[in-house]
């Protein structure tokens, strides 16, 4: 078996006809799509270009981003508390947190937004005082619940329910030995949670939180139904006047896609940061 | 010895559901004493040290550290559980070494050693760092301060874990099968560190399956079975003149399986063993 030396480095690539076929199909589809986008006059690309940086639309985009950041920050904080509560040894607390998650995860966010916006009907005045006792201060609900507060309230409470589940999964993923070791070092329950358990849970919490942030950004478009001037609403205001529906929706799509792309990059960075120190 | 024992365990009971893990354990450990605990799996050895460290609550009995009741206080003639902060402070006065090392995976070796010193014992970061580096040198890991736990071998991780437990100047060190999760060739480096501690006068309870080591390092040896202390005595009494039939049976099982390997740990035999394990 010592005839001319065989060396697989000299091998030629295999012929793969199916790949060529798939490549050709993709090429044709791409060409067709491009043709459609360029030749169909109803896209009105010049209109898209006109409105892309329109101040009203940028203000709407700003509002969408603000709502996303505020609801995410408040929702995450509340979510961590809910998750810790659900894992608490005090059963009534664990149960109450479970009920919260079930309710706020179970009602569609659109319904919640409309509900909070109409809170004034159910509860005409909001007051501060001793339960069943004297009242110190009270305000008419409709003065407190503007579309902004209704939007923040609805999105935050909904987000908190999802974050609670994500954080809980992260906490459960931390090895029990880490908790033992933390307690053994003399850390109090809160120190163990903040110093040892939560930071290690982050590795599991971050990836789904990134997706959650992205769906929340898209979810802010729901607030347009309560006349909150977000990106979608700003676009609607314009096309209700000019009837240029498609180009203005494309403006909105372009901005949503741009922001989501930036967020995805940020998410990948965070994952790398919190992944360190783990196997 | 009439002085107050460092640790006094009195008639401690612990059950998990229907399973009785500790069935009235009593044990005194005096200053500078090394007590090794042996016994079959499931005899309650690990539960004992976990209960002493209050990682598990006990169902009955009492434990004292330097004469202070652990986990409870008396209040208007009644006993009631201590708040978490006080229990944590009591834990901080003991050192624990786990079978699975349990180093904090998200921190460097140095931070593993310094954090409790600063956050629990109120030392300055500089002082904690100094102490940590001194201890790392003592366990032979002077160069590893900035490493992450996952970059270390099992034996190195366990030595860091010992240094971490020592960093807060514990009154007593508790070892829960410190070498059971290690590859055979890494056992000796960890036992060496424990041996040095014993020679230095550290008060310790060591739960172990390493019989030769349990005999060599102990001032006193405790044999447990079914959650009870069956026999306790000097290493010679336990290993050479066991009085109960159950201890005799346990030791004869071990002399067939384990003692041979532990005592005559010559290199060729170890290699052979590893070969067999594959």
C-alpha cells in the first residue's frame, strides 16, 4: 500500500447541484423584490426621504424610546422584586407574586393600556391615607392618569410580569452551592442575593432580557390607541392628513428596524460581558 | 479539659421529612482540637457540619459556639430564633469548606478571599488584600490572586476555598468531605494544607472518607451511623481497638476497598487505579 502518496489536501470540492439551484432561486427572488421596490410608484420613495427626518417623527421616535427605557427600567426593578418574592420562604408573599405574574402576563397589553387610560371611570379619585381610615390628600383620577402615565403604567406592569419570570429562571439556574458558600461566609440573605446570586444569574437573565427590550420597543406602538404621541402615532397623524399611508409606514418601519439593530448589537456585547467567569 | 469548649453540640436532632438525619448527636470540640468524623454514606456526617454552620436548621437540641447559643436567644424566658443578621454574624465566626469547593464563580481568586473580610468583618480593602495574599502564599497559590476559579484545577480550587474560609479568622473550621470531588492525584495537595492547619493548632471538624488521613490528623475520631455517634475515641482506639461490631464491619470494608490505596499511595498504584477507572 505504498504507491503514490495520497494527500487529501489535493482533493477538489464536491459538486453540489442542489446548492446551485437554491442559490439561483434566492437570486431570482431577490431580483424580483428589488424590482418591486424600485418600480412600484406607490412606495413614493421621495416622500419617505422627506419625512424620514421630519421633526414630528423624530419627536415620536424619541417618545417611543423614552417609553421603552422607562418601562424597561421600572419593569426590571419590579420584576427582580417579584422574582425574589416568588422564591421567598414566606408563602403568602410567594403566592401573591405568583398571582401578579399570572394576571399581568395573561391580559393583552393593548387591553391593559385602554384599561389604565379609563381608570377614572372605576376610581374617580385617587387618595392617599390610612386604609379604611382618614384621607390625607386626594386627586381626581383623570388629572393623574394622562396618556403618558397610562402608557408607562400599562407597559411597566406588563413588562414586570415577564421580567419576573426571566429573573426567576436566572436565579434558579445559580448552583445551590453558591448560596451555601455565601451564607457560610457570613453574608446576610440580602448580601448573598445582591453580591453572589444575582450577578451569576445575569448570565441567564441577559439574553431573554435583550429580546424583551426589543419586543417592548415594538410594543410601545400600542400606545398610539390612547393618543400617545409615539413613533406610530406621529406617522398616523401625518398620513391621516396627506393620505400617504404606505410611505409613512415605511418611515416608521425604517426607524423601528434601525433601533432594533442597534439594540441587538448592544445585547451581544452585554452577553459577552456577563458570560465571563463562567464555564 | 475544663475550659468552655469552642463548639458544644448537645442532643441535636434533624429530620428531612420521614428520614431521621441526626438522632440526638452530642459532641464537644475544644480549643486546638482536631475531630475527624467517619461513617458510611447517609450516616449524617455532612448534615452534622451543615447544621453546625446553620446552613440547615435543627429540629431539636442545642449548639454553642464559645458558650453562645447558636441560632436562638432567650427572651422573657422563652427561646426564639435570631434574626438573619445575627445568624449571619455567627456563621461568620466559623469557616466552612465544601466538597464541591463552591468558589464564587464570578469573582477572581483575590475577591473570593477579600469580600467577606470587608463586607462582613469591616476590614479595610488594603488590610483584606494583605491578608488574602498572605493566605494564598500559605496554601501555595501565591501567583493565582488574579486568576478566575474556572482556570484552576480542583485541588487548587479547594486550597483557595480553604484560604477563603481562613481569611475571616474563624474560631473553628468545618470540612465537609474536602477531597471527595477531587481526582486521586490532587487529594494529597489538599490534605497537606489541612495537615499544616492541624499542626498550627486550628480547631477543626473534618468529615472525610480518607481513612488514613482521618487517623493521622485527628486528636479524636467520631464514628457515625444512622444519625448517631456510635463510637468516639482516640485514633488508636477507633482504628486499632474498635469496640462496636458496626465500626469493625465498617473498617473491614474500608481496609479492603480504601485503606490500601490511601496508605500505600505509591505512584505506580495510583496510575493503575486510574487505568482501572477508565
